[in-house]
C-alpha cells in the first residue's frame, strides 16, 4: 500500500514527536506556562516503534525525531537505536534546541543517529534569553561543539528570522556558521498561532539571500533536491552552503511528502490540518496492524491541497487546535 494522496503526492517523510515537553519556552512555539500532556497520554517507545514500522512498510524512508524537545525524553538514545534498526529507514535525523546535546551527542551518535538539526535563532545571549525565555545560550553552544566532537557531519542550524527581532543578525550568523563549519537554514516565520495573520512578521527568504549574496557570492547547489523544502546554495569560495526554507512566500505544498505523528499518537497529514486520526486509542485497544494502516490511508486520502497555500490565499492564519510544541515542528 503506497502512501499516495488524492493529488498524487507520494509520502516518504515522517516527523515523529516524542514529547510535548521542553526546557525552553520559545514565544512563537508555546505559552510561558504550558500544560504538559499527562505521561500516560504519551506513546511509549514500543508504541512509537510499532507505528513507525507500519508506515515504513508503506513507503516512509525518512524519519525525523522532534518534539517538544526530544532530548528531554529520558532514554531517547534507546528510541534512536530502535528506529535506526528498522529495515527501510534510510535517513534518521533529529531536531533539537541543543541544550542537552553536550551530554547526549555521543550516546545519540553511538545509537545510530547520523544527522542533527539544531534550532538557534540568535548567537546573542541576551536575545536568546528573551526569545526562549531561558538563559541557556552557553549550553547550546557547548552542545554544538559536542556534536561535532561526536562525529556528526554537516550539522544544520535552523534559524527563524523575524523582522525587528533578529534580522539584524543575518550576516553575523552566516559568518559564524561558515567559520565553525555549520550549515545555516533560514526559515520564514510561520503563522501558526490562532492570532491574526501579520505579513510584517515574515521576512522573505529571497531578500535574505540577496543580503548574503552581497557579501558572499552564492551559486545554486547543482545537487540540490528540487523536492526538499530548503533551497540550498553553495558559497562560491567553497566555505560550505546555506539554505532557505521559504515556507510562507513560496509554499512547497505541491511537493509535500510529509506526515506527522504527535507525541500522543495522533496521525497528522499536514501541520496546518486539524483533522487528525487518533491511532493510540485503537492501538491500546488491540487494533491490528491492518486496521491501523487502513486509518492512515483513509486520512491521507482526505489530505487537502495544502495548508500553507490556503494561508497565503486567504491572508489569514488557520486556527490550529494545537500549538507547535504539541504538533512537532
Ligand atoms: N525543540 C526542538 C527545536 O526547537 O528544534 C524541536 C521542536 S521545534 C517545535 C521544531 C522547529 O519548529 C524549531 O526549529 C522551531 O524554530 C520551529 N518553529 C516553532 N514555531 C515556529 C513558527 N511559528 N514559525 C517557524 N518555525 C517555528
Ligand atoms: Fe522548545 Fe523547540 Fe518550541 Fe523552542 S521551538 S519552545 S525549543 S519545542
């Protein structure tokens, strides 16, 4: 059974949120005092493994572990080992805020993780504290070094740029990443809250690229994957690459290959689509693999043209039933 929706899009990319909890409180992602899901609501590692196996049997090849903050889930390296051992998983990666990487980079690598994305919107300590409501930049920087020491290659830094908040730092971030050997990907701020759409909060990736090019000439990566959300450019001087995820100014819905599993076991076909399917309840009631797969395929058949496209057309944020940390970014 292939994971193809009504628009012919093949889905091979799964994001698995392993917790809604986090050790930071980024304002664009969660409230200052979130209410966490009770423990029993969260899938066990065995339950996650079973659902990932099912989806891999149907064509998923890339699995990204996310959250909440995945590294606050105790024993995360065991889960990495379990998912890395699934036949058919060709690309296992993890997105983290980096705070706990200094002690977990090595065990994660040993467990079979090959790719890491670290989210970091600023290299300035005071700004970091303001954006994340926690004074932890030093830990993240130590985590990045630990990840390199543990043997992770091409570590990516994901930076959400917001006008008037951190857009003055573009050149500084690029300079530092080039020097230290990280690949930055600039991400447009996405209207994920229930608040009104505010185009003033989106800094177009094209404008950012022009600014970077004025100082460091770029050339499109000839090996770039046209289906990947990030458009990758190489620095012509050979000092690595930079990527742009223009999720708002150039939505990539028509090429979407992503599926999501929330930490409480709901299957989501689009970050913006609230029509989730609860797989945990039937699974805990003894549902067969076949009946879980049927629910997955049925949900996929209802996938719409694309949430990001709708937002751009309506110029309005879609009302989300969950905040980002509960979905899994
Ligand atoms: N805690 C991990 C982290 O921060 O990398 C993983 C989960 S976090 C929800 C995943 C990504 O979502 C982060 O890179 C974060 O910057 C991004 N994110 C959260 N809210 C966003 C928004 N409104 N617009 C764009 N990106 C957002
Ligand atoms: Fe936590 Fe990541 Fe959300 Fe920041 S973006 S609050 S680090 S889950």
